[in-house]
C-alpha cells in the first residue's frame, strides 16, 4: 500500500540494459565555470551526462569536466560532436571508449554547420558499424519517424530526435512527429536539442517521450543552477502527467462544482 | 630524425621513437585516466603505447573528454 502522504514516482527509465530514476540527461558545455557545472549537475539529478571528445591541448591542458562528474552516480555519455562523416564518428567513438571505459556513445554526425542538422546517411552508416562493434548507440537524429525506425532496426539503444536546432531554444517545433516516433519505435525516445525552458521539457514528457537531453537551456540561463532545478521539475511533472493520463480536450466548459442543489434562478442562454 | 604529426602539429622524432615516448614528451602517460590515442586512424590501447614504434609520416591523435552537449 502506498502511504497517503507519499507522492507517486514516475516509472524509471530503462535504456541500454540499465535503469535510471532520472529522465533528464544533461550536457556539460558552455557553463560559466566548473563550479556552476558541478552544482547544476547535482541539482538536476541527471544520471546520464554527456561529454565531448577533443584533442588534448598540447600547450596548456587545464582541469576538465571529468573532475566534477561523480562517476559513481552518473553514466557518462561521450558524444561524437563535430564529426561530419561516419568515419570520423566511428574513430571518435572508439577513442571515447578507450579513454572513458564505457561503450555508451551519443552518435552525432552533422550535415551542415549553420543548422547543425544531422547527416542521416552518414549517421546510419556510423550506427551500423558501432552497433556491430559492441557500442551502446544513442543517435542524435532528425525528427523523422522513418529514420528513427531504421536506427532502431540497426540495433540502437534509443533514438534521440531533435526538438529544434541545437542551442536554438525554440522548443518542440514538431510535436506531432515526436508523437508518431514514440508510437512507431520500441526503444526509448529522447528529445535531444531545442529545449529552451522547463515547459518545453514538460511537453516532451507529456507527449510520451522517454527522456530529454539538454545543455544550452541550462548552461546559458541567467541562473544555470536554478534552471537545472526547473528542468528537473519540468521533466518529472511532464512524466507524471503522461503516466497519469490527461483529460481529453473539449471545446465547451464542463462545470467542476455539482449542478444539483443550486440556489437562485438559472441565468445565461439556453 | 623523422617527421610525424601529433594532433595536427609536425614534430621531428628520433628513429625508434614509440607512441609512449612521444606522448610522454607532451606530458601524457599511460597511467593517466580519461585520455586515448590513435595512430594512423586506429585506436592504440594504452597497454600497447610502449610497443608502437612510429614510422615516418605517422599521424598521432591524443584526446581527452571535455565539456560537451
């Protein structure tokens, strides 16, 4: 029996053979400093955290993000950001696995540097190879239901369609596609990119998406730590609302209070 | 001496130089966590850094995890 004063929890997220309580995944870029990043990570409750793979600065290699990520609590999700070909993404994934000791990889293959939209032909090839190489593959992809189905068929552990261009904060530009994707694939659907504020994250969850991955909306907020808390609340609220099952929309009002035993004369038309 | 490239920078090294000694020259050693190296487009596991001898024109990449979204 649930205690009457205990708020229900949303269902956990299962992905890549692991179970997570949090459905918020957080990026680590563009924070004012490492201290703010560390606090934002803690406050967000995120259990999946992305990092990029870059050449070591041979002149001056400063302390990095790994110093503020609690790897006991968090699954690292290295990405192949900045790659424009399957070949580069595959090499980056292998370097990430060697450096971090995790087979998890967010596969990002870009097709255009203004929109940062994925090059889906290169993406499919990279994912095909990386799944065969034993990686847990989470592809950043277009909000295209057919491409998401193809990625699932290849053996990806999730699909991560964009809500809007990376860093744009435009929110979910095509919620209907996200809904279709959620209906057509069995693997988790993670809305990756485009979230601007907590209501965007809540909407993604209300649509039935399984998780939200965001970065700029928190890192670029006036108060990143507070926004991390807002995103956590948005994701949790949206998920609970999805599981609770919203009421159907109706055009006309439906009185909340009982209509029996009312005092006075009925006014109004009809 | 022979010429190799390290993260896109050209370097002169003595014949017989290993990946381990090239990386040590820039302060990276195999006991360090969070780094990885590739030689001519293929990852070299850290246990093999000291046996990987650099050929003329070798292209070495050494990476680490950094902030990313």
